C-alpha cells in the first residue's frame, strides 16, 4: 500500500466524531421545556446530538455553570447598513445570532441585490429582511404622497413586493406613522399584503397610532390581516404618552379576540420605556410631504408655519405633553454637539432659552437642516410588564448595528436581550428562564418561518449561545449607552464560535436567511 494512502487511512481512523462538543451545560432547548443537564454535539454546522452524548470532538466547550440556548432571533431591527458593520458585535454580545431588518416600512427594495451585497461583506451573524411598504411607495409613486396611487403605480408597487418575496423576503412591513406610509389608505396596504399572503409571508406593522388612538390602529391592523389572509405581527407593542397609559390589558384583549377568531397574530417588544425614531415625528405629516426644500418653503410662509405649530400643539395635547423635555437627541449630523441633549437643553444651546416656543423653533430648525434622531421617554413600566407577560410577545430590540462611541443611541441595541434575562427573569421573576428563551428563539422562528432555527434538536442549524445567568447584565444606559452586554461566554453561528470565552473571534459564518418555501 502506498505510504500516502496508508497515512490517510490512519488519519481517517482517528477522525473525531464531532467538530464541537458542548459538555455539562444546562440546556434550554427553545421550546419552553424545563432545563436539562447534558451535552450538545455539533457536526458540519448542525446539531448532531443532544442530551447524553458519547463520542470524540475536535473542540470541547465546557458548559458547566452556563445555560445553553438556541441563538437569539431578533425579528425587529433596522440594519440596512449592515454591510458597513458586518460583524455587528453589539448583537453578538447579547446572544443574537439572527436579525430581521426592513422594519417600519423602510427597506432596500432590491432584495436580491441587497442579499448579494451582504454575502460579499461576510457577516458574522445571519440576516433576513422584510420589504418595506414606505420604500416601495416612494419608488412606485415618486415624490407626491398625499394621495392614493393610481392603478399603474399600485401595480408597480405590487410587482416590487412580488419580486422581493421571490428573492426571499420574509414579509411586508409598514410604518404608518412615517411619511410616506402615513398617507396610505388601508385598501392600498391590503392589496400589497395579499401579494405577501400568496407566499405565506408575514405582514409586520408599526401601526398608525400607539397613543390614545391605538384602538383605531388595531382595528385597521386586524382588518388588513383578515382581508389579505396574511399572518400578522404588531411591531414593538407599546402605549406612548400619559393619556394612553394603563390600557395594555385592553390592547391585548383586542388582539386575543382576533386570534380567537382565527387570525394568526403575534407581537414583539423591547424591554425599555423609551422609543427612538426621527425627531421629525413631533411635526405633522402634511408638513413633511415632499422634499426638505418643500418643508423649508412652508416654514417661510407665515400662515403655513402657524398651521404647523398649531398642529404640533394638538399632537402634544393628544399625548398629554406640555413640552418636549421627554425627547433626547441621539444623532444630529449637522450639529453633533447636540447629541445626548434633551430638546430644552438643545434650545438653550442654540437659542439661549428653553421656552416652549424656543423648543419648537429648535425642532423646526433641525428638520430644515439634516434632521435628527431622538430617544423619546414616553412609556410606562406597568404597561411594559403587562405586554411582556403575554405568551405571544417576542423579544426584539428595534435597534441596529452599533459602533462603540458613535452618537448617543438608545441602549436597546446593546442590551435588550440581556435586560430581559437579567431584570425580568433573574431579578423580577416576571418570566421563567425557559419561557423568556422561547420568546427569543422558537417563537420568532415559527412566526417568520425560519427553517431549522430557534430550537436545539438534532438536524437544526447550530446557532448556539452559552451564558451565565448570574452574570448577565446590560450596562448600557440612556446617558452612557456604549457598553456591550455582559455574561455571554460563547456564541456560535452555524457551529462556528464568533464569541469564545468572552472574546470576539475573527470568524464570519453568517448567512442569508430566506423565508422557508
């Protein structure tokens, strides 16, 4: 026998049974079943065996004192810029191995090209996308939005959605408080959701209101789900503004009745009492239609400016707000010195006073320049906990890929999953560990039909996270957000460690996640 062939045979005879063997961990399999002690064997990027496992492995991971769970799936992110930050360490550090972007009506409309760019960027985690209604509306209708599309424009929009679904989008998202989605009639959305329903995708909605008008928004949401035949998801379920607080139970009752009537409805939530979006959301939609130059021209007209300011007053009154102290600027490109400042603080810097008039002028000035994003402290902890207790509430950050030290963003991008585990599981015992993990894994995988993900079982893709529940924490705060979550010791994506013994590796094993067909 040739020496080389003999050597290969000897090597083959001694080859390990598995690539990785995680030993002696407390396994939460993602289904909500009780923890079990055991091992997890991984071979060729998939789980080969779980429980009492025998065999050899190329690499052994000591799971003693750690909880092993499926990698967390964050179904509500804003990660259209993922190619500029493909490692997305902030997500990995809180156990997230799969993200869904394209939420709140904003996405890339060329999904196939977007996926190709992501693959070329070699991400460290898995990425899927929704097709955004607002983006589709812009492309299909041009710059004029305060109207319904004509038949030809609607057909263009339907074709964009159809192509996105064929390319693997998991569904359609709307942002009905944002221009241009805020100008869309319900019938328009139903027609687009019907396209998604034909592909068995999901309609995901940032509803038209999360304030005292939320019940009207829920009626519309449920109508869209019913008439389109689409499974449906309420994005970041919440009640914004003091006038809406205390109604969480009523909101859930409406959704539960719709489910009892046969609709497939779920919802997601982040674990904070502040939201984050553009500061322009304090300005009436009609003032924002068209280009920024159009907005500047409206401000130059005294009568139109007075109408805008009057509408802003109505918005404050509806929310139970006296001023804009609840809004803190997260990112202002034209005036970065304002990052981290509340609107009254920004007014003092720009105008020397923080009266309500000065706050309004500051908001209008910033929007007339390059705009700004802000953190809005507008929710109630009691409502948050009512929503969180519901068994169909998924855990989702509403965040995006972050770089340490850049701007003053909402801390949810760094700490959302860790906060749920540390505060609401370990400290408050509002959720059991097993159920919290189910909300982060199998529930989102089932809702968005992500095949072979969300549960630890033989044959599943080996996205696995190991964490020390006693040490899990979210040091990121509103005032000082740039801190990674703590307590996550190992994170594996497709069976490859991306966090190992608490250290980020150089591996980039992330893949595109398409809707199961």
